[in-house]
C-alpha cells in the first residue's frame, strides 16, 4: 500500500482547490470579457469619433469659411483681373492683412490665374506684395494648382508640402471666380504638425484616430508616413497612402466602402464596421463632415485598448472573490486536518523541549515526514541536554559582561544627547523669532531646517527708528562644528552692526569679514578648516520706502506672482581666502512684492528622478507660483514643494529661508 507523505497530501489538496477554482472562473471570465469587448468597444469607438468630429469641424470649418470670404472678396477679384494696378494691389494686401491676423496659422496665399504668380505671407518675415514664385505646369510640385483649377469643385482641402516655401500644411484651396471664369486661387493653411498635435495625437494604446477624404486617402494619421500628400488635387489617391491598402482582404475593402457610403448618407451620425487592419481585427467608427468632405475615423483594437468599466467589472470580481474564498476555506480545512493538526502536536513537544523539559513524550510514530521529524527531535533532545549546563554557565558570564558594557554605552550616549540638546537650545535662543513676530507679524515667514539637531544656519533681525535689518547666514559645516561657527558669526555680526549701524549692509559685511579674520588669524589650523560663511543682509527703510541689499554669495529674490527678480550678492564669502568686495543695491519696496533670502541648502538639495539639485530655475518658478499667498501659506508650500522634490533623498545641508513683505 502506497502512503502519501506530508508533501504529497499538501500538493493533492492544493491541486484539487486550483482545479475547482479555475474551471468556473475561466468560463465566467471568458463570457464577460467577450461581451465587454463587443458592447463597450462599439460605444467607446462611437463616442470617440463624435468627439474627434467636433474637435476637427470647429477650427477647420472656421479656416475654410475665412478662406471662402477672402476668395469671394470683390477686392480680391478686382486685383486678380488687373494684377499690375498699383492701387488695386495696395488695397488687396491691406485687406488681406486683416484676414492673415484672423487665420489660425496667421498666413494666406493667392495665385493669379493669368500670370500664375504665387503670393504668400505668414507674418514670420516682412509683409510683401511681391510674388514668391511662378507656378509651372512642367514642375511636379506645382500640380496641386493645376489639378485644383481643373476640378469642378469650388474648393478643396489638401495636405501638401510646398517645396518653394519649405512648409507642410493642410491647405484650404478656394477658387476665385468672376462669373463662370476661374481667375485664381486664394486660401490659407494649417501647419500639419500643429494640426496633428491638436486633433490626432496623444491617444491611448489601441486607439488610432485618422481623417480620410471621400476617396479613402489618408489626410491625417498619427504616422505621418501614411498621409496622402496632395491627394485632394489628384484623380485617385496613391495606393501607398490609402486606407484601403492597409486592409487585410477584399472583404474588408467592401465593408469599408459600404460604411463610408452609409456615413455620407447620414452626416453627423456614426457608422461602425469590423475589418482587419494591418493584420489585426479592429472596429472602425466613421462620421462624415459634408462641409469639409472628410470622414473622421477611429480605429479601435479591442485587444490593445483599455476598456475597463467598474460598473461591469465589480459584480464579476465579487463573484470570483466569493468563489475563491469558498474554495480556499475548503482547502484550509483539508490542510488543517491532514497537515496542521499533526504539526501542532509536534510543535507543542518542541516548545516543551525549548523550555527545558527534555523528558516530554513525542507524538505517536507515523509513516511519513512527521514521523521522521519526531525521531529527529528525539535525537536532538539528547544532544541538547548534554550541552545545556555548559552553555548556561558561559551565557551567564557573557551576559553579565554585556550588561555592564551596555550600561556604560547608554550612559555615554545620554551625555552626548544631552549636550547636543543643550547646544540646540542655545542656538535657538539666538534666533530673533519673538522680535520678528512682534515687528512684522504675518508679514514674515521663516523656513529653518537644520540637517542635524544643531546646524550652521541662522537668521538675524535688527530694528532702528527708520526701519529694520533682516538677513540669513550660512556658516561652513553643519552639525556641532557648524553650530559653533554660528556662535562666532553671531558675535561678529553683533559687533559689526554696533560699529557701522543697521542701514549699510555692505559696510556690515566688510566689518564682519575683518572681525572674523582677526578672530581666527592666530589659529594654526585655520587654513586647513572651512571657516567661511555666506551672508545676505537687507535693510528696509520704511520711511523712504526703499530696500538696501548686500550679500556675500547670497542673493535677494523678489516676486509679485508674475515676475521674479534677483539681486545677486558678492562672489566671495565672509572669511574667504581673498577679501570680498561688497556693494549695496537699492530697490523700491514695491507694493505686492514679497522678498526672499535663502541659503544654498535649499537650492542644492538633491532630489527628483536623477538626484540633481533643486536649482535656481525650479526655485524661481516656485516663487512665482506662490508669491501672492499669505506668507505662512507660502512657507508651508515651499516646505511641501521641497519635500516632494527631495523624496527619499537625505537632507544634504542646513536649509534657511526668510520671507518678508511690507504693505
């Protein structure tokens, strides 16, 4: 008798559950998917075609209407009849300039039927009344004109490339009549790339929008190689640019011709047919625009298009989920009875052994892997028992040593944390939060984010009888070294302000540079360590309504929500190897302008997909976007913008940003 082992029983139960689950799920899923594709695919194709029809009809019909008016103008006819008349020429080009400004592409053309002179203006260069070139029936590229003049239609819409002008457009060619005589052509054109981007491009996978003329020639398609250039002036479209060439067989060709005829009979409605296109079964939805003589077509690949409708999908998923839960419950019961109950008995025995009870009885013998495992546990118990006493003695001794070392480490760590927390308290004490709040209130905001608990950035505020001095300072380094540098920088700035006053930021920077150099000139390690600092200071003279700024590698930004201005600081930092030259720059305190001072930690913060720094361009776009908000909301928006850009990247440097405005 063959006895299944533990693995065999588990695999048998799992196989049975999978078979029972997959068979009904496959049948139900196939029926739902097939119904979904046919029903919702047709509805989606119809709606998309109607939408594209409106997107095409409105702008194209407008251009055609303007072209018809230009061709029907009495001024146009009079000049074409008497081309050399200077007064008529001047009058025509003055009127045509008004049409040019109204055309979407700001261009128009006119051809004189007698002289075959071609006139074209598009506003990209000087407006000229001189012909661009003369049309020649022997030149292949000029066949569009002679084909249009031979045609009995009043106009045609033709996609063609003008070799002389080096442009490819959707041309609106309107014949100019004098009675029954054709005396020339006039019209405009839409840039082909712009036309495709506006009406054809950016569709989802499996959906191919296109435009056909009455002969099946492709006028617009996401793949420009398939467009039938100059097809409107030919008797028949080129085979390589006709939609019929892309069909799989003659049956598909007949289906398409029937659908096109039905669409012509019912303009504005949508006709749907199924064809093989480029080797794939697809739905074609067509709608005819009689004013343009175009068919707007949507090709829908049911296999590739994403046609998910939760209203249909939810009941199916719920049914499948309920079935799967029922099957899993049956599988769980089978596994519990055949596998888990014996394993739990063995687990209890193993737990007793782990607790030191090595004499506990093992489960009764079985002829499978569980029985083999029980026997192995018995051997293990005997070996563990022989080593337990020896290991316990060693573990006790090592435990005492580790506990002592851990106590010493915790004590040292606490001292370090307490020191850093105290340093942070001291550093925050020098920040003028209360002074700024009392003086400016809601007219200021501060974003201060040290990289560590303490950092090398701080900001300053001083007031006098005429105004106030605001600034940000970025000391070399961060963490504890940077925090110590802030103490030195703060003392140097205080002394410099006391010596020079608050109204001359450039003098303050120069005096601070002298003080810092005097403080550090006798230190032997000063040249090996970075002791420089970037500073930006702005003095607001509220009586004169003027802002005076000077910076050491820090710029002043200001914005009214439409433009962003930058007042750059000096190129050298305070305490640099060479003494910097700091100059005051004065600008008016413009109403509605917000001013910004920031350290390089904001601009240099790495983030984005490539890990590049935030950068000045992204920074100015951010200022322009939020400059009109209240300052508290601006600070929150800046913080959120930087956090979103930073993502999972760590903070690279201390970040300080001071924002203020004066009503």
